[in-house]
C-alpha cells in the first residue's frame, strides 16, 4: 500500500496571492497590448516617409547620396516607432522596455545590427546594388520574429518583405529603389491600414 | 412534482446560506471589503484585464491572449456578459460570423476595485 506523505507545505499567504493576481493582471495587459504595440497608423506614417525617401534617393547623383538618404529614412522610421511605443507604454503606466516593447526590440534589433554591418561591408566592396535586397530581407526577418508576439497579420507582413527582398536581390539594379518603395512604403501603408482598421489604432 | 420543487428550493436556500457564511457570491460585491468573485476567477480576470487595454477584441484574439479553449472562453465570457461587465456583439464579415467583446463601464470599475482591493491587502500585510 502506498502511503501518501503528509503535506508540510503551508497554503500561500494572502498577500502572496494578491501579488500573484496583480502580476497576472499586468502580464495579461502587456500580452493584450502587443496587438497595438506599434499602432497601424504609425506604420502608415512610416510608409509615407519611405515614399518621400524614395523620391529623394532617386534624385541623388551618387551612390553615397542614395545610401545617406535611406539611412536618414531608417533613423526617422526608428524614431517614429520608438516614440509611438513609448507613448503606448506611458498610457499603460509601464516602462518602455517591458513586455511587448522588450520583445519587439529584442526580435528586431539582431537583424538590424547585421544589416548595418553588412551595409558597411557591401558599400566598401562596391556592391551597393546588393544592399536594398539585403535590407528588405533582414527587415522582413525581424518583423516575422517580432510578429510572433503579435497578431497574425504582422508575421505575414514580414514574409512579404522577405519575398520582396529575395526578388530585389535578383532584379535589375535599376529597379531596386522602386522595390524599396514598394516594400518600406507600400507594404507599411497596406499592412498599417489593415492593422489600424482591424485592431484599432 | 411538488416534492421535487420543494427539494430544489431547500437546496437553493442551503447554497445561498453557505455562500452568505463564506462571504462568497457570484456578482458584484456588496461591500468594499468583499472580493468580487465574478472576476476573482483566473480566466475571467484575464478576460477583463485584456479588454481593459483594448477598445474591443475578437473571440480569437481573446482566446489567444488568455490562452484558453473555445468552450472555456464562451462559458466565462457569458458569465461576465450576464454580470454586465462585458459587451458582446455578433456580426458577419462576408459569410463568416465575428464575435467581438468590449469592456463596459461597470467592468472597468470592477477591475479598478479589484486592483485596489489587492493593493490594500498587500499594503496591510506589509504594515504588520
């Protein structure tokens, strides 16, 4: 006969349970707010700035000018996304790098860092035409991984970026600026509108 | 028939008495010192918390957020709806039915009261 040992564990203290409940409320709120961590209309705004960058980049006489325009655009987009995420975090009364903010930042940053390093290497080697495809591919990778914590439409957007990036790598060099416009401009505007309409914000 | 009805009445009376003695009930608390059992249950607390940071969530989004099954979510969301804490609207997107939930003012107040209650408990224990 198996004799069960008498439990020596004390029931959890009332305040431990209260703290556990508050933690659960906070975690659920963070998980739920991942749906709009970067609001859809914010992505539309990023898409519009990308279209403006396409126009400016197309009118640059040198490869250095073209690259500088797109790097400036990347910085502007990051600032817009960071500002919107900070606004959201403040509204929830949570630190920026907690919950969804941290997940998105940690998922997006590794491919961004790789992209920055490869940009320097490719530009120095004179392989500037390979940069747009690489940017689209790596950005897509970050969106797919970051999107795993969000609604289904976000990883779908990432996959679209990756497909476009792969196509850009093999397309004629003259098309790359316009394929960048289709990706960073078009895809952001299309998916941003879908997110804004379906998920609010 | 009459005997069965009388028995049911007795059982119900007994349950109500038991709940009264334990300070437990299904709806909103009668006093500020009572825990709102309607949202004290884990899943229902999750539903209310998720809806508090979104204007509305679809059935699938809510299911994904609180990590539960269709059946469980239906049962508990229905209880919250009956208590007046949650609004449920059913529409069609093309031919696909779409169920959307949102938090009512009563639901938001209940969550605020619940958080206050938990914080008060923690504060009280720390003072001791």
